[in-house]
């Protein structure tokens, strides 16, 4: 125990010194990720934007300041079709993943023991241990004309199902990519809903469905919206599923980037498509974060 004499004689640290120490601590631990983002995101992004104004002469890039690449891409019918198709598939994936994941997340959050919950969360993380293209190849085995599913369904008169090289195949690939992540995020969001709110709703006579709609979903709104937004972002930029399960027809924006590079080494036009994708994703994220936090911020 500190004696009164020691307390009087112990030197106290001035508030200014404590603030300076705290600032140095924050800079020391915060600088590496900021430097990393600056070096490997902002600088390449700036170079990508600059490249949209360059030209291609004799299959070689030439620094320029022309708007021809923007005018060509934004007025091209194939770009508009690919943009609408990619946006539609990504939005559909986000909605489907959110709806399919919710019952599983609800069960993990409220209906199973903590040990079972930890085991199931581990099983949801396991797919991320494997390469995503490998998972897509294994999905091809299931949905190919002579695959496992058609082998089972055809004798029953329910097949064969044509999934590969269709939009359905692309959606299946997107779900392979995003569904485990959406279930995890929704589980964490639902687990953080105060149990006292749910018990209060039950005490007031709310049924299970009404409690979910009026208490649980509004309380977990931020996590649920973030989960759906992640699903959209991952699907919007995916290249593997549209190629190996969707057949590349019609092409998505990711495929369009590869096509522009392959056709005449046209990196500037590919950069225009890439920058358009980045702007779209940033806009969608800002809108969704506004939906997630806007109402709560207004109340404050």
C-alpha cells in the first residue's frame, strides 16, 4: 500500500507529456497499416486513374491526356450491358445470401449451445483455408451434365439440370464465395443483440416472428447490412465464377477488363472499366453505411 508520504513525494506526469506519449504510441502502431495502404492502394489507384487518359500506339502504352478511352467505354453498348448485368447479379447475390444465411445465423446465435456454436463457426471458416478457384472447380463437378447432381436426378425424371454456362451457375459460384462470410457476420450481429430486449418482447406477448421482425432485426441492423454489403462487393468484383460457372456469356465487368487487355493490350480502356467499378463500389458502400448508421446518428 502506498503511504501518504510516498503519494506526496511521487512525481506526477504533466498532462501535456501524457498526451504526447499517447500520440507517439498511436503513430507508432497506426503508421505501418497507413503506409501499407498508401503504398499498395492509393498510389496504384492514382496510377490506374492516370492510365485512363493514356493512349496505345503500336500495342504500346503512351502517356497522354486524352478522354478518348472514357468516351469510347461509356458510350459502348457492350459496357452498359456488362455493367447492368454485373450489378444485377451482385445485388441478387447479396439479397439471396442474406435471406439464406439468416435462419442459420439465428440458429447459431440463439438455438445451439456455445460449444456447438464454436464448432459451427470453425466449420464456416474452413472453406477459407482452401483456394477459391479450387472450390469453384469442385462445384463444376457437381453441376456438370454428367455430374453428381444430374446423376441422381436423371433416373428420377427431374434432370438433367443445365446450370453450367448460365447466370444460375454464376450465382451459385458467388454463393460459394460469400455465403460462409455472410453467415458469420450475421451470427456475430445477432449474438450482440441484448437478450433483455428479446425477453422483454416475449414478456409483452410478442410471438417469435414478431420478435424477430420488430426487435432482433432492427437491433442487428448494422451487422446485417454490412454482411449484405460485403456479399455485393465480393460478387461485383469476382472473376472466377462468371468464367468457370457462368461461361463468360454475357460477360461481367471483370471479364470485360481481361478482354480489353487481351485485345490489343488496351490497358487504358481496361483501367476505365476498373475505375468505374471502384467508383460504383464506393458509392454502394457509402449508401449502405448511410442506411446502417443514418437513423441512429439522427437520433443522437
